[in-house]
């Protein structure tokens, strides 16, 4: 029983796996341009 409890605790205390995200440079550029246009239209950028 003690060994089973230790096994369960070890599994619970393991760090969560990191999910890798893919960097999408094209999407970043598109969002940057969209934000620039909106700010320009609102008079925040001349």
C-alpha cells in the first residue's frame, strides 16, 4: 500500500509536459500590419 501511494505521488509531482508551439512569422507580420493600419486610422500614428 505504501509503495502504491509513493508511485501515485511520484506521478502527480512530475512536471507537466511542455507543449511546443510553432512560431508563425507570417501571421505575426499580418497582425502587426493590421494594428498599424487601425492605429493610423484612429489618428494615433501620423
